C-alpha cells in the first residue's frame, strides 16, 4: 500500500500541492489527470524522492518512503536516456551501482527485458537511433531493472501515435498483472480510462 497523508508542497511561496491524501493499494494502477500546473508531476517527484515537501508524509507499507527509494522506479516524460550510452548500457548503469548481482547476471536480465519489449535488435544502438516508442520502452525496461514495487510515469504517451499509445497501455496493464503499483500522470483522458483502476482529477 502506498499512502500519501496530508501532503503539502510549496515552491517560492506558492502552494503546489495542498493537503493531499491518497491510498493506492498494492498492484493498483491510478492515473492523475488535469491541467498543467496542478501539481501532478510534482507529486511524482515527491513520491520518488526527487523533491522534498513541507508537510505530510508518504508511506510504502507503513514505512516512510524516504527509507525505501530503491523500491520506486521513474519513467520521465523525455525519457532521460543517456545519449552517449547504448540501450544496454542505459539499462545497466544504475543496477551496477546498487545491485549485488554480477555484471553477467545483470546483462542477462537486461537482455531478457529488452526481448520482452521487442527491443533485442536495439541492444547496441544509441538513443538518437531509436523511435519515440522505442525510447519509451527502453525507459520502462530501465526502471524495471531495479525491480521496483512502484513505478511513476510522467506523460508516458505524450509523443506517441495512437497505435504506440495502445502498446504502452498494454505494457502498463501487463506490469499491473505482475503486482506492480503504478502512478501515471497524463493529459489523455481516453488513455486513462482504458488502463486505470482509479482516475484522480487534479486541479490548480
């Protein structure tokens, strides 16, 4: 269970998130929809430890999220792939620093994920050689390398055509079936309706 209690986030004397409370059961997929500036991305950044907040708490299974950031994966809107690294190297960078597995084991895990996402042929390519849909799948595979319990997505379909949007939706539902809790920020109400257990309207 991911629990957000009375969360308040301010920036330059402006309240971005005001006393927000949510409970997200393990394995549930929720979507946050609403206009820009409503605090959706800021909430993801607070959950993933990329930003601090002024009041409230975020708990994962009743323990403070600050102590469990290794269980949180993030897929950014612009993917944040390292341009000077191949697809495989992008997947291996963080696990090499954090995992106790050998480099050989991590490499096998990465290649299995890339195969799962139909990216086996792109393993040695660089981000500039990939399509938008391929970059999105690489970003999701990279997040999964750390075996997260929660994955946060910031506008995962913003640059994709309808067919690729549906493909990403299927991937998210497959991850849901594996018990991974997911929080999706999106402007796409139709996409949200097809994947979400719950949709939360976030207003300025």
